[in-house]
C-alpha cells in the first residue's frame, strides 16, 4: 500500500483510468474520439482530434449506461462523478467478478453523502464533495476477475455525466473482501418501529461506514436513539450497542453550539460529519440532517452475518421518550467475501424523491 512513506518504492502496479475520453482504459487509447462522434466535436472543430472532443456522456431517460467493465485483478482507487439531474434519479450499481447481483446499489447522491439533493462540502478520507457538484469516492475496491459499473437514469430527462474511474491492475492477496454499499429509505417510519440500516448480510468481513439522511418531523431533540450491531448469531440483543445518535456520529449533546446554545454546529472531519439543511425556505417546516461515520480505524468485524439498526427517538411530555415517525434514508458500507446476497428492491422513483 502506498502512502507518503512508500511513494518512492518501485512496484509492478499498472495505472489505468476510464472516462468518456477512454471508455475501456486501454493504454494509449485516450482522447481518440473522432470530431463527428464526440459530444464536444463542434467546440473542438478548429483544433482537431485530441482537443477535448468527448469529455462527458449523455445518460438518456429510462436507460442504463455501463461506465466501466474492467478485467482484473485490480483495485478501484478513485471515482469522480458530476451528475446534473436530481441525484436520486441516478442509480449506481457495481458488480464484482461476474456476479448477477450488484454489491453496490444506491442513488448517486446518497452514495456520496448528498441525500437531500443539496450541495454541502465534505472533507473526509473516504468521500469528498467539492464545488460545484463534484462527487469523489476513495474507498479501495479490489476485484479478482472483473469489475462492472452502471448508471441508471430513472427520470424522463436526459442527464449529462462527467466521470472518471481511476484504478490499478495488480496482483492481490489470496483472500480479499469486496466492497459493498446498500441504500434504504422509510418515509415516514411507522410508530415504534426501529429503522434498519442493513440486514441479511451473509459472509465474513467488516462494516466500514454509515451515511444517513434524516428528516425530522417533530419539535425538540430527535437523536436519543441507539445504533445496534447484531452479528454472528445475535438475536434479541446486539453485541455492540451505542448510546445515542449524535454519539455514534462522533458528536455529543445534541450537536449543540456550546457557546450560544441556540443552533446546531455542522462539521466535516476525516471520519465523521454533520450537515444541517436549515428550514429557511418557504413551506419547509422541518430540519433535515446528513451524517456520515467511517469505521476506517475501527472497522466492525463479523464472521458470518450482520444486521444494523438505529432507533428514532425524541422527547415527549413529562420527560418521556417519543418514538419518532421521521423520514430516514441510509447507506451502509462494508466489505465481505462473495457471493453477495440479493438486496431488497429499491423503492420506485416517486418514493425515492426528495421534495
């Protein structure tokens, strides 16, 4: 593994990159699109071949586009995307080593911690979101024989997608775990139900992260609920139990400003962060939050199974807990051995929509 202390080492690794200017990542094949075939051929007509002729793709309505099909062994190192339509209208799927079921299935905004279709800068190790809508992912994703990525456009509107997928071709250890990400949404959460972040994981691996887009439907503090990790045969009670929602996301005491005591304090750190979408627009009566927590230095290891839940819990009269009926969406990130169990079906486009 390369870092600042090992960058001087000579290796047998081969660097490759896929984009609209080189759909296959083949060496010496970038920027070859003829002017008459490129989406920017007209703009480059005075300069000729090689001058930014095909920098993006059109993702047509109700269609799926394969953005990568790579033979391994190798590792996906970095993904950069700039979708322009509503971010929940575009679904990212990733398939490893010829599997029928995707190991990643997620609306593009939520995968990059942008669940509310509004831009917020994120400065984390695993995900960075930069101006104006530049989505960056640095999760390392090894594959042995093949990696296939697709984007599906659920909308009736053509989307413009700039993208780049940076990867290396290299030998891998004998045993590897494969990257997974699963999206869920419940709106509203039924009274006294516990929200399930992920369930049905089968295999050996480690849980590495959570993103949540949480829309609050009540006044008062909303984050008393505990996160719970049921692993390797746990039934009624989990092995790992948190103490509160803000605690799990590495905050404390209601994310409250400790000086003014009148506002939430957004933050973005390498391993955890909070976005606050304030109710400052006409007819928006409720707060919306985005939160991420990366278990990079502290992954949660499991031997054969994992389920993760979180309670939605606020306060009611007489100092009693109130089970909340909030709008909650999440992405669970983990690594595991194959095969991947088929995910629950994604909600339809109308259910996914953020208004």
